[in-house]
């Protein structure tokens, strides 16, 4: 178990915080992950099927997450799609069907990055979510911390260098897993991947 100091997390000053872009956080030499850039591919299994991918640069401050998941609910097959761009504290979820987006501001990482290492921030966030650390395990030749969550939709997370390589969730009576099948480090993604479409309008 880690030091009790790790339990002192997330002092809520959000009302006084100013959201910052990836460029601003990079200028402060802050890091979300210890890894500068990577692309992770996941397979979705269990009571759903599909695929997910996440690519990031700027030590995690700039990222793109894409997910397509199909599941059956009350005899009807449904497909859920996620297209999410993160720019520092700003998280944009795009709806390609009507060219709209929703915006949220996520300060969990940046507020602690100035006085904690990326690993310490990751652990503090997991503790704040109610996580309990179990024994480590290997996935894709990478030693992962396993975190379990009692009574939560998120049941289990496998974390390597702050990156989730496996996620087990429970949605109603459905058990769904997303498991990394490939991790590429030191990638150079096309910057256009992280470009927000100017013609999209915010969904109120």
C-alpha cells in the first residue's frame, strides 16, 4: 500500500480555477503521463462487442478517443459511438450525426501536476474514486497495477504508467471489458486528428 500522503487528493478549488489548454500546460513543463506519446488499441468484449482506440501526445494533454460498441438491450441491438478530443483541461465530445459537441472541463490532472509526479497524480485520482489496489498483473508484457471498485459502475482498472490498459465495467446487468491489444509508444500522429471542427456547434 502506498503512503497515506497519497490519500490527500483533489482539494476542490474548481470555482477559482482557470481551465488551460495543452499548449499552456506544456509551457509550464507539466506532464499528465510519464510517456510523451502513444497509441493504444482495445477490444471490447463480454456483454458487448466493438473496438476502442486512444492516441495522445504532449505527455497526455492532447488526445483523441474513439469507441464503437454494440450491445443488446431488451432484445434490441444498439450501437454507441464516442469521438472525444481532449485539449488540456478541455474535453470535447463530438456528435457526428448533427455536428454538435458537448464540453466539460476536467481539472483532476492539471491541478495536482505542479506538485506531484504523474504516477502520484494517477494514484491519487484512483484513491479519490474509491479504488482499492490489488496485486499487480501482466498485460502485453507490461506490469499493471490492478484497482478494484466496490459498488461502482467501474469494477476494475488495470493501470500502467497512468494509462488504463484494461477496464471492466457493469452497466445494469451487463458486464463489459475493454482490453488493450496493442500499445505503440513514441508515435507521431497527424495533428489534424486533434483539430476541432469549427463548424460544430455546442449542444446546450
